[in-house]
């Protein structure tokens, strides 16, 4: 029964992703018809230009080092370039960010034994976001190292939260309250950094980033987040069994031979890595990590292999569909996807708070 539900989840989410992809390819400042999209998505001239593909996947710096020539794009249509340079990268980044945030939320809810936990509600995303804003405002020369520095910020935030919450052990309430404290302090410092921004264009970019947005993202951002997504998915689908034991409780897991604290901190680092890499490209997008694990457990049960698979597909679908909605809500301009997700997540969070016993 649960296996059938997994198949249904995969089919439904993939169908929604295909619809969302078509809408994203057609909508924008330059509108395209269905025929134009089909002709240019599978543009033979562009796909046969191997140097173009190599430079998009590897980046200009690596390609220069290994001697890959610059592509000749004179015969490529403008429509094909718009699709492959702007719209497809945004779609792929949305998938990666949705996967990362959903899996991170699932991990944090399990290791903290708190259904209200996620990278956002625990303040980890805000800690990563603070390190990112410091780079964007004060140290722009460190931009290429953003994902790694975001992870450092997330680790510092998590350790601080754990130290604040720890007093003869931790509790779900202490962890969430500590996360709220660290998140609030991080946001306050972020707002203080606004006063150091001199350029109005840079200020608008930072404001969009702190709201949570996929606007303007490119293949450079995809290359930043995709390796972390790929590694994280491989790890959680391989090392899911200890999560099932942790779910039984520390005493039971320890009696079965599991080193609970070691695995808890390992999974915490994996969750931080996923959340921080997502924050480094999309900004502070909240509540995906809170909503998706609950939906997944409701549909497939508590076995983490199934839950992780469901989170991968539902998380990516939720973020991409919400991003698609954000693109078509206004006739001119776009709404950052973080606004839509925060609205949905806020309502969901209220429902969970009323349901939970704190």
C-alpha cells in the first residue's frame, strides 16, 4: 500500500513539474508560444554546440583551465538562448532548493523529536543567511565561496542553539525557543547591515535575497547548489536506517547498539549542509522544511526511506509550483517565491501549533 503511494506521489509531482516547466518557459518579459518552446528547447544547433554545454555545466573558469573554447552562438536563436540561459536554470535550481529544504526539515524534525522543527524555525537558515549577507555587503570578493561559508554560518547557529537549549539535556520546546532567539538576533543584524549598502541596486538585490527568491538565478547558481543536493540525496537514501532507530527514542536506539549522539550530530551536519547550500542561492525561503515532511509522513508512514523519497519529490514540486505562481500572479513583474511560501507556511505552522502538545 505504501509502495503504491510512493508511485502515485512520483507520478503526480512529476506531472506537476512538467506543467510548471511549460508555464515557466512560456511566461516572462518575452512570451513564447508552445510551438516556439518545443522548437527551441530541443534546439539541435544549441545542443550540438558541445562547448556551450560544457561551459554551462562546468563553468567558465574550469573550462578555461582545461582548454574548452568559447561557443559560437551566432546561429542560435534568441528564444533558445532565453530558454537555456535564463528559464531552465531557474527551474532546475528550484528543484534543488526544494529538495534540500524538505530533506533538511525532515532530518531536524527527527533528531530533535519535534514536529515544529525545520532549518528555518530553528534559526539555522537565518544563521546561514547572516554569513551570506556579510559576504554580499562587506566581503564581496568571497562570493565564489558562498555555499561553504553559509555552511559555516549554519554550523555556528546550530551549535549556539544547542548550547542555549542544553541544561541537563534538551527538550523540543527549548530547541525551538533557542532557534527563535538565534533567528531573531540574526535577522536584526541583517537589517543593521542594510545601512552599509550604498548602491540602491545592491540594496534591492539584498532585499530580494532576504525575502527568498529565484529571480535572476543562472547556471552559476545551479553549479553552486547541485553538488550539495546530489551528495545529500545519496547520503540520506543510503544512511536512512539510523533515523528509524532514533525515532524510537534514545534509550531504545542505544540498547540496539546505535551511538545516538554521533548519528544525531552527523545528521545535523547533513541537514545544515543542505539548508545552507539552498540559502546561498535562493535566500531565506521558509516553511518548505516544515510542511513537506508532515505531508510525506501522512502519505507514506514513518519509514525514513519512504519519507525521504516523498520529501524529494514533494519538496521540489512545492517550491517550483509556488515559484511558477509567483511569476504569473502579476501582469508586470514577479513576486518573490518566499512571500508565497511564508504565507502558506504561516497558516500551516498555526495549525501545527494548535495540534501539538508543548
